[in-house]
C-alpha cells in the first residue's frame, strides 16, 4: 500500500503571519493557474470537525516570483470552484450532501 504524503504549502500574509495548508489539487484554465488548499491545524494532534473551508487561490507570476492571490472576479471564482469540486469529488470519492 502506498503511503500518503501531503503537499504542504506555507503562505505568509500581508501582516507577516504564516499560514500552513495542504495542497489538494492544482489546475490550469484559459484564465490562469489555480490551487485548492485545505488549512492545516496549528496543533497536528487537533481533531478537525470537518468544517475546514477549501481555499482556492490564483497562481500569479510577477517578475519570476510566484504568488498566490485571491480570485477577485466572482464568475472566475465560481467557474474554478466548480472544476475543483468535480475533480476533488472524483479524487476522494465523496458525494455532495444536500442540506
């Protein structure tokens, strides 16, 4: 059985605070490149309630420096979010629950 090794991404925000995420997936569309991230708890022993929100960011290349930025356009965000939702549902074999 293959051991799962998550891709860990560390992001420093504008205030200098570090945030750590697991990269779940990445895609490229006509509009650009995107990553889907899941926040990791500060305490690795913490049990999550499953309410962590998926973070979708756009990969931007500025003068050879790679940055992850929020998607400002709602239509672009919804389109990319739908793609990730479908891909992650296949990857992790889960179905949406209707509330």
